[in-house]
């Protein structure tokens, strides 16, 4: 990411993309609320830069033993903010047909740096419960798949949408979802880009509880977070360490492989066609180039 596109860092404890509330419902539980600034809490440069700092702040606070991750408004998140991220993406498009291996290396570094936002949630000492209402799309699926537990509202829907914008999903969902919902549904979601509803998500184990509405899913997520927070913190941490150890190696390898794949193939004509079609609200025509 170039210096010109890197968001200026807020003061310690202040963030542009999220709001943190500590101890409002339980003295040992924090709530991290996605607030954009993109429409429907879309994930722009601020989110990708700030999330590792958010998790580090929670881990450093001895009073916080669990966190609920929620979205502001009607939807959890529409995922990647294409418009906000476009300046970074444009940097990787070749100006001519001259081979430039350094461009591929920059893409690799860019993908791996972005993914630290999601990996920081999975690797944190603080257990996380996702409270999902409305739409959970693309990068938002990466985020919730990195959480320990996921609850959804009755109107929640879930989509691995990257295939629709010409990108192999590279922020962790392809590595983590098979361990949560199985290979079959992961492949169906990732290859079609279709939505599934809360009932289907519950049946496959993507979410473990369905609430009536957005307020209800916050209540249920906080109740579970409080149950976790009331347990011995070292034992909770140890339990998560053991559970994570069983999958962290394959997930890390998967994440590195997809970053390498996209370093070679991300800057494609099909990706630009997909993005253009989405912005212009028309059907895309792909050429395999």
C-alpha cells in the first residue's frame, strides 16, 4: 500500500472503522462494532489497517475476557469496499505488457498485509463471538470465520462473494470454512457466490444460534460472551490454543498459497470486467484473461 493511500493513524484507542465499548453489559466483555465508513460497514483501508490494533488493544486489557463483533445498522457488513480500495488495486494493473515480477511481489505483500486484519482475530488471546444481522458478504465472511462463535438474526444471509468480482477469496475464508461447515458447502458457496439464509447457516454449523432480530442476536452473543468471560481466563485461553493448534498449520498454508496465486493472477481482465460490471450494474462478460 503506498504512503498516499495509507489512512492516517487515529490517536490510541480511537478508530475510524470500528467503535469499541467495554463493559457495557458485562465488566469483562467488549463489543467491537463495525461502522464503515463505507456504506453498510464495507471494509475499506481503515478497517484493514486498524483491526490488528483493535485486537491488540483488547488483548492488552486485563479486564477484557471476551468480545462481541457486530455491525452497525441493518447489515453486518457488505465486505470489501471496492470503491475505497480501487486506488490500491489500480496500482497493480500493468501499464503495458512488459513483464514485471516486482509487481507480483507487491501484490503478494499487499494481500498478506491486508489479511493480518482477519488473522489478528483468529490469533488473538481474546475469544470472539460474531453477532450477524442482515447481509454478511465477502470479506465479512472472512471476518466471522475467524471468530470462535457466530450467532445470526433470522434475516441474516451469508455469501462468499469474491468469485463475483473476479477474485479468489484470499482473506482466510477458503482455509477456515471447511473446518466449520465442511468442504461441500464451502465449495458451493465459493464457486457460485450465492447467498445462504440463517436456517441453512444454522443447519451446517456456520452459526450456532438464530435470534429473531438484530437486538436479539446482540443479546444472545453477549450472553455467550458472558458465559465465556465468567470461566477461568487461563483455561479459556488454553482451550482455544489447543483447538486452534489442530487447524492453524493447514489454514496458514492455504492462506499463503492463495496469496501467491493472486499475486500471479489477480490483475486480470476478468477482474476489471467484474468490478466494472458491478459498478455499472450490468451483467459481466468474461474471457478467461
